[in-house]
C-alpha cells in the first residue's frame, strides 16, 4: 500500500492518501479547462484509497457544477486544487497537488474531442525557466 502526501500552494492544507490509484486521466472536457484555466486536468482516481487531512481541513471548500457530476475541491486561501470525494465511493486527486512522486504515467487522454484548439499545435520552444 502506497502513501502519497500533498499540499496546497500556500501550505495551509496538507494531506495524505493511503492506498493505490486505479487510473490517471488527462481530461480535456470544457469543464476541466474552465476550472484549471489550462488545456486539461490531470487527475488520479481511486475507489479504495483513503484521504486524511493532516492540516487545514477547514480551509478546504468544494464546488459542484449544477446539473453535472463535475466538482472541484480547493483551498479557500490560495485556490489550489485539492482532493475531492464529492462522487460517492470515488477519491479524485489532482496530480499537481501531490508532493510525492507519482509512479505511473497517465492512463489516457479523455474528452479529446473538446481539446483546446491551441493544445499540442506545432513545434513550441521549451525553456528551463522564464525566457529572457
């Protein structure tokens, strides 16, 4: 059984996940684009792992888009995405909030038909830091 640790950007919220993830999806749906402000969400999913808030549980809030199963948990102070349990029996952990390395690659891209028009288009330069 693996243990994963994570936190929000400001450090107020810390947590531990005990157990394994069954899948790791990069979701390109329009809801995930909106709530991440990016091309896709990167979420790990588990039906058996346990989430333990180590600090800042009172700073965690959640939003569920009315009429959908789309939900997001986040830190009230810094806005960082955090694990959520809004869907019964399912733990959803944003990969970027983990401080522990993830020992797996994404399972799949999902909702690719909604991919942002600018996502993965052409050769784009890469920099190790901010460009000069």
